């Protein structure tokens, strides 16, 4: 295959792209990949080892997996290596990666389990920096938007350990709905953000029309994090301003540094879920299915609404291309105006290189290509809004239409960058490493309330909030005992304007 | 007669020890060492992945015995055992009695059918059963509704009241074949002349089974109960694939509890290998205690 230099697109590719774009425009849908059939993989900037080898790569799959499965064979052939890819659900990554790290058999390139502090991965020596494997690293990093690469997040001791090809500017609890059922119920979520009452009413009407054949709303209820994700995001939309991410960010109101699990906004969100159940609008098997199973039932006509992420778009586009659905922002409590959602600085799907890996030159070469505008365009065209490419210019050039474009526009409108305690004080990372999410976690408490095994929303959320407060206090205490210079005041950002991005200038004011 | 010294005895039997050595080494590596290390880990505050591991004595044990979820899981494991073992033993015995009858021409066929689930991968069964019991188009609910046994679908695996009995039912179905085989083996040890003599003496029907056959196979029953009881306390793959212990811990048995605390879960809790080992050691001792009790019972029965 003929190799091209970075950022140069061949005439043939342009022709293919134009044809595909035309087809896309006429069909009114998104192509799975604009440049059908090949990637223009540039020559490496410096000679790669000629010894070949097998590179193992693991991530959380979904649309990422679709892209990698297209690219990896071409890349591997061009470099004379083999690539073994495992795209697994987070639940599996959370189990496999730690065991593999302990056994010394972790993949060459991997994602860290949810909640695991990257600082621990570095200090424990599980990962190695990418600096030696990416030519002109500083120049390459300069292509990324500000705030993607940060000390304490993916850079440690002056070196870059974690690489992000995707942005974290998305939510996982959008309102995804069947156009047919919703329209029959007399609602159009595109006309404006729906209220909780409207969601209930629509769900009731869909269920009534379904007459046992389909229901108003569905959720993957045995995947417990789905409960927490919905309540957390809905609570934020309703005005519970706070962080996202791991235990040391999530559910914390950065105006006062306290957990807000027992806030009115969270309670209202939980009540909405319970009302959907008591109305009889919930799909009858929600407690025995996970999120992918629930998602798969939507195109089968089993339910009218689901609160999930933009990753559904690609999966439904592939598995049920004829099915008509819509995507809209999360609902808001009656009489309230939707508030911004906040993301932490940094990217998402951070990729780490195993300390034992000898495939660093190839992994670095591949990721360097994917970080270029051309690589990012390729990514955006296949993955779309599911895991948005981190380079906004590349996303704009990718020519996305339909639900993907709509979702990205929605995220751009609804999401702001919020404060991040670890950016303010890297010793917060020590606290993260000491933290233990209380048992039962908020996710389980909501699940217990839904099944009726726990009673009293307010009492349960207050108890849960206290457990979280105590757990963070204990983690801070343990971190301080180990010499970390950190207090609970590091979670208080008095200069936070909830209607604007919280950037470097704001941190310097503290 | 001169009594040989111990060293002399060992030397004389040196080839026996040589032949036993590989087994001893493997047992040491894969049984003794892991048990020993789990005892040691149980005394540490350790995630299992970091270098930092703090010795905290019996604190993990103290925390475990004060954790309501630990005891809930502990009790649930025994509910599972007491709910499945008697059913399997009785059902397995009845089926074995029927299939042991040489007159029944289709006995090999039925034996095969009943044994088939035993050789099917348990994870596959777990996943398939989630579809079978699905309230939406699941065959179990379709059957119940088509026969008017229920007017609305039942969320067998999503309802805290039905989840454990459902999993127990699947477990019994899955392993009934092996219990049946144990009983068949036991029944085939009963000599034919015992049957003949009993019949001459006028013992027939249930009297033959209660007064003649059952006393003969009783020692086997003790062994079968022991094996079944220990088996019913090791149900991790079935429950993990069917419910993962949910909803809200309703089907969380001890193995799931240990697994949950040893690994990062999707509810966001961090791994605690030290604590999980403490729970595991406690659980192991409890199972050992039951096994010893059953062993004593077996010895007593044999004496009778």
C-alpha cells in the first residue's frame, strides 16, 4: 500500500470521500466511514524495530472497537506486526486489568479500571511514559485543545503517561426515544427539553398503547451504575452543580466542597424513576438486564424511551438501520430551567502503555497518527458522537449529520468545564488512591429503592450522603498521615461561576 | 523383633516417597501455598494491586463480622444449600430408582437427557437462563401466561422475592443428573439376591425400599449429601452470570460477596483483597466445619 505523509490526503481518497459524502447527504444518514476501504497510514517518523511482534490492546469497546477492528489490520500489515484487540465492557476491564497487572500479563496498551487513580498506576510502576515513543511529543501535544493534557491527570513527573484520543464532552443519560411511539403519545422531544411530568405522561401513554406489547421506558437495571448515572446527571441538570468522574469529584458541590447526594435535585430524580415504576410504565424486566441488553431491546420496539449515551447511535445504526429514533437532552423537573453540566478537564478513554511492553514504538507510532487531524477525522467518521474525537476541528471536518451531529451540538450547548480538585492540588490524587466508595454505594441505594428493598428516599439518600462524607474525610485523613498536603478546602472553589468554563486563569486566582 | 528406626523406615520406603513427591509439590504449590497466603493477606489492609500493604492484624475479620452484608450473604449461602440439597437428593433418588429398573427400555435415553445439563458449560446455562426467565418474551413467562397461570409477566430474576428460588431451581436442574448418577451407582451395589430374598419374604413396593434398600445405600447417602452440600456452597459462576448477586444483594451468596470486595465493581467500589481474603478464610472455615460434622455423622452411620 502506498504511504502518505501526515495530513496529506490522496486524490483518490478525496474522490472516495466526496462520493461517500454525497451518498451520505442523499441518504440523510451517517456513513460508517467516509474513506471506505483504506486508511492513509503515514510512514513512521523514525524507523521502527524490524523484529515485528504482537501488540495486545484492550479498551472498553463499543464504537471504539468498530474503529480499531477496521484500522488495526491495515496498520499491522503496514508495519509487519500483529495486533490482538480486546474490546470489553467496563465490568470486565475492571476485573481483568488489575489481575493482569498483578500477574505481569497486562496488554501493551490498556485502559485503567474505573475509579483507579492514574497517579497510583504511575507510582506503582505499572505504566511507562509515552515520551520516548512519540516523535516530537510536545509539538504533537500542541495539536490538542487546552486542558486535555494536565499534570496529575495524565502527566506525571514531567512526562506524559496517558494519551487521549477522545473528548469527555458527552453525557451518558440522553433521552433516546422511538420516534413512532413518542409521536403517537403526542410528544416531540425536539421541540424543547421535556419535563419530568411530560416524561411520565409520555411513558404512561406509550405503555397504554402498547397494551403489554411494549412499554414507556426501559433501563439496564442490573448494571447498577446506570441508576447512579441517571440520578447524577438529572440532578445536575436540575441545578445540583458539581463534579463528574471518580469518587473524589462525583456528586461534590464545588461551591461548598460537600457531597450533594441528599439534595432536592437528586431526590426528585430518584422519585422520577420510582414514579415511572409505580405508573406501570417501566419495562417489566429491567432488573434482570444490563445496559447493552436494554439498548438492544429499543429497536425491537420493546420500549419508547431509554436514558443512555450517544454510543447507542452507532450500534443502532449498524444493527437496526431502518429504525427511527431521536436523541434529546436530559429532562428537567417541572418549572425549572435546565442548568449546565460540568466535565472535568482532560480527555477520555485514556490509553496507558504497560511498563513491561516492548511494543511502545509501534503503539506510539499508531497513536501519534491517530492524534493528527487526519487520524481524528477517520475516528470521528466511524465513532461519531459515541466517543467524540478530541480535536474539534477534525470533528467539524468529518461531516457528521443526523443523530451524531445532533448529539455533538447538544453536548456543546449543555456542557461546561468545571473545577477539578486534582488540577488544583496534585495531592488530591493521594486521597483518590486512599478512597473507598462506601458500601452500599449510591448506585446500589437507588437500585434498592427501586426494587423496594430500601424504603424512604430522603432517609436513604441522607444516610448515603453521610457515608460518602465520612469516606472522603477518612481518605483525606489517611492521605495527610502519609504526608500529603491536602484538606477538604481543596474541594471548595469560591470563584466558580457556574455559567462559564473553569480554566487555568481561575485556578491561578485561588 | 527389632523395631526399625524412623529414618530406616523412610529409607526403606524411599521409592514410595519419590513417587508421592510430585503430588506433594503440586499440592503445596496449588493448595497449601494459596491457603497460606490467603491467611496472610487477610491480615493486611491491601487492595491487592498496589505495593502498599499495611499489616492490621484481625481488623478485617472484625470488620467482616460487623458487616450486615457479610452475614446476609453468609446466611443466603446456607439458604441456598438447604433449599437445593434436599430437593436434589430426593429427586435424584426417585429418578435413579425408576431408571435403575432394567425393565424400563428407555432408561438410557432418560439418563442421557437428565445428565445433559451437567456437561453443559455453566456460564452458558446462566446466560441462556436469563433469556428463558425474561419477563419480555421469555419462554417461562410465555408458558405461564398462555396457560393463564399468571396474568402479568413475572420478573423472576429482577424481583428480590423470586430471584433466589429461581436460581436455586436452575441449579437443581443443572446438577440433578450428577446426583442421579451417584444414586444409580449406589443402587447398583445392592446385590440382586437381596431383592429376590426380600420379595420371597413379601417385602414389596415402598416397604422394599424403606426397609431393605435404603439401609443398604444409607452410607452412600451420607457421602452424596456431603458432596452435594459442598457443591451447593460453590455456586459462583451460575449466580454471577444470572444475577451477579442482584438485585440489591438479593442473590448475593458468600462467593459473590468475596468476589465483589476483591475486585473493582461497576458500582464504583475499590478492590480490597485483604478484606476479601478475611471473608474467604472465615467462609472456608465455616465450610470445613460443616464438612467435619458430616464426616463424623458418616462414621457414626457406618458404625450403626
